[in-house]
C-alpha cells in the first residue's frame, strides 16, 4: 500500500489535460462529501490552471455541503438539462470522480456515454468499468479526495494547493472515513490531512458545518430510524432500517437527511451487517455497511445490482420495499456462518 502510487498514470492525465481546453468534472447521484469535495477541489485546481472547467452533477447535493468553495457554481443536470448538454457538447474532456460506472449517473450518465468526449476516471471504488479511456483507481485509499491530493501534488502542482482546495479535500476525507473511524488505517491519510491543516483549514469549524447543522426534522427522522424504523436480528448479526415514503414525508425529508443513518445500525455490539432501505418514487435506495471481512460490495453486486466498497455499498432496486427487504432476509441464512465470524484481514 505504501508504494501504491508507483507507476500511476498521473502524468498521463497531465498529458490529456495539456490537449484540452474545456473540461467537465462529474460525479455520482446522491453525491456525498467525497463526491462533491473531490469534484470541487479538481474544479478549483483546473481553474487556477486557466482551464474552462465546470462541475455537472446528476442531482442535487445535500445542504450541509453548500458552504464548500465553488459549490454555488455546480450545475445540476436534473434541474437544467439543456444547458448541461450544451456544455458537455462543447467539452474536450470529462473527468469522472468518485464512481466506477456511468450507470451511477442515471440520465446524465447515458448522455455522457453517448457523447464522443474523452472520459477519464479518478476513483476508489472496486471494479472500475470500461467507460473510461484512462483510469486511476485505488480501492484501498480512504477517499477520492485523498487521490486528488496525490494527483495534484505528485504531478508537480503542489504549489497550486490552497486553503479552498484543502477545505474541499478535507471534507471528502473526513466524510468518507466517518470522521476518521473507518477506511483510514494508513499513515498516508493522516500525513495528507496534516498537509491540509498546514494550508490553513479549520477542522473544527468544518466539522460543525457538516455535522452540527441538522434541521430539527432531520434529527427527529434519525430518532425514528433508530427506534420504530429499526429491526435487529441477533441470530444473523444483522440490523436494518426501513424508511417508507410516508416516514420521509412525515419528517419533511430533504436531500442528505439520511446520510450516515445506516451507521447507527452497525454501531450495535456484535452486529456485523447493517442495511437501510429507503423508499423512493419508483425505486428503493439500499445502503449496506459491514464490519471486518464480510463484503457488502459483493452482496450489493451479486444480489441487488449495485456495488461500492467492501464495508460500504449501495444499490437501487426497482422492486417494492417489501420485496427488496424480503429478498435481503432470504439471503441471511446463507450468510449466517460468515456473519458470525467476521474478522479483519
Ligand atoms: P451510500 O450507502 O452511502 O449511498 O453508498 C455507499 C457506497 O456505495 C458509496 O461508495 C457509493 O458510491 C456506493 N453505492 C451506492 N449506491 C450504489 C449503486 O447503486 N451502485 C453502485 N455500484 N455503488 C453504489
Ligand atoms: Mn468516495
């Protein structure tokens, strides 16, 4: 791991950049802190290098990220497809961050796939697809933001890093590691974080902006999720939360309000698998989390058409909530043994 940056293609990205003028940066649906942090860090870096850059994302980002430098300039495909398509049509390069397959971008992904524009990937999810002409993908790294730091600093532009870029990158690293509690067992993550502090960020203030800005209804939704919404199956070391459309309406759900909720189910002693089932208009959004070597990437990929990381994954299912949960429950006996003896590799 310590030498994972050897033989990376950072210089190849620089070569592609040298041939480009108008650049789009994009990321996945339901963007989280890493998706937006990595995108905006790349955006600011490219602007400082005088590229004409734009961040275009499939759907709205959570309000708790709206303070990030550059966030107000993000274009949202769902809200303004005409302009977004025009910008994509004019671009010479699309930089894809924090996802591994254009399917993760819904309609925007289909449009990007059909456009002839070159696409490169900078990401940390397992199994990157063949949608991209150039891929930088390390699944063991904490976050895409950490990788963006490496890209900028290792390809000769460390002096371009500034406080604003550092705020974006810190947000990505902090949120993807659950405030440095998982996916962060490598020294390098902390060395990079120290560099971000040297650039003048205020970590305590950033944490307040991200985590201490709940609306009352968001906190009450969390309260419901971990009481009435929660089922614990001790014999399978599994806990899951169901939030129906009615639940979400009752608590005045806003984008981002369920971010982190699934982790509470995993925080129970001896619970090694946690799931959140969230009913949407025409699909169910599923989040999986696990401890140790039980791979929820595999679970999501093989049984729910999703994917992600070994300990954090997700999927979108077109079945009803009941059928989605039933199919999850039907799998548990098969995993009982594995779920009883998780260990860390
Ligand atoms: P979350 O549960 O926070 O939405 O997502 C957890 C992880 O799984 C993230 O890394 C996210 O990118 C990934 N993920 C979430 N939903 C999907 C999905 O539908 N397909 C795939 N391939 N990955 C997903
Ligand atoms: Mn990420």
